[in-house]
């Protein structure tokens, strides 16, 4: 219970502060975009680079953990797609976005500060790996799936090339790769550089959580009050915060993950649906209102589920 008080409440408290700021328009209209860009392009990359530079390369390529996390992602997406075929029949592109919502965790903006608060810098490696997997694998797969369902006559190589460019230009991928290479080279980092990256990276947690609150303040909730769409939003939110963690736990047991890595995989899977899902839905003008409502509802529900997982799993690095 103390973990809930010490970790979960402060994390959601910062999200609430951002939500209040957004609702009462305390900050300007461009504040959400500016804060998101600062976190995405500067604060999180600094955190990723410094974190990876301090970790032995062998620890990063933890294949059992990677397999566990991606197993949970694939399992949740398949569950959503299978149920959608009978309970929520829709166009293929809508099903693709729905499956993405049920499997894509907010491990960057919410997971990083959560793990830092709970475990400190020494325990952040699992969620950094999860964030990179989300960006490089999960988001890319969703984008390819939507592209192929919307443009069936388009060659798959074109979609792959477009997504590949996005991955190469991703600042988090660049920062993680740079950190791994620095670690592999065994070069000591000057103290002035360490302090610089620590100061910049320290902004990532609070700014990211505040940005999540600002984002949620602007989301539409009309789908929650529509009879059919509301049921689907609740279903997708429950898949995200309960079903995906359960699948991840089962896969992790099969891989024989050590207790902290298993708990980290489950908690990383239990974070709510990430805001990138809304960006993709809005870009393709598919499933937009239900995506917005799912992100909001899964964030609210995750307050309860993350608290329960912290108590049940009692993770210690």
C-alpha cells in the first residue's frame, strides 16, 4: 500500500495538475504542442542516452524481456481483433486502430516518470526498452496496417519505406542507439556532460506527466455516452489495463523472467493507451472519437489497476 501512496498518487497528481491547467486554460493554446515537443525532442532523449550509456550492452538485449513485452502486445491485439469480428464489426482500418489501442502503452510519457519515481535511475532500463519497442515495433506495425487497409492497391514496400524513415528519424531511437554505442565503446563521460544530461533528463518526468494532463483536457468524451461506441470504448480500455498485463504475465512466466523484470513487463503493459494512437487516428481520420475516449478512460482506470499491480507484484530492482 505504501508503494501506491509514494508512487501512483504523485504520478497521477501531476497528470491532474496538467488536466486542471488545460481545463481552465491557464496556459496558452500552443502550450500542449510546445511542451510535447520539448519532452519528445530534448528531455526524453537526454534521459535515454544517459541511461543507456551507463548500462552494459548485454543487459539491454534481454531477449526474454523483449519477447515477454511483445508477446503481451501481440496477444492483446489479437484479442481485440478477434472480438471485433463478432461484437464490433467494422472496416479493416478501424479494427487496426482498435487493436493498436488495446496493445499500445503510454510507456514513454507516463511509464518513464512512473519507473523513475518508483525505482530510481537504477530501475528504469525495462521501461526504456519497452518505450523503444513501442516506438520501433508497435507504432510502426499499426501505421503499416492502417496504410495497407486504406490503400490496398499500394505496394507494401512503399508503406515500409515510409515507416522506416520515421523510425530512423525518431529522437528516442537515436538517443538509445547513441547511448548503447557509448556504453559499448567503454568511454568515460566527462562530468560536465553527465550533469548536462542529468539536468535535461530530470525535466522529462514532470513535464511528460503535465503534458499528458494537458492532452487529456482537450479530448472528446462523446463516445463514452453513445450506447454502442461506449461499450467498445470500455472494452478496449479494459483490454489495455487488464487483459494485456495478464497476457504479459503469462508469457513472462513461460520465459522464466526474474521477478523484477517480470513485474516491470506487467506494469509496462498496464499503462493506459498512449497519445500516439490519437495522432495516428487523426492523421488517417479513422476511429478518432473512440480513440480519444479510450485514452481518457484507460488513463482513469489505470489509477486503480497500476495501484493493484504495485501492491500484488511488489517489484524491487
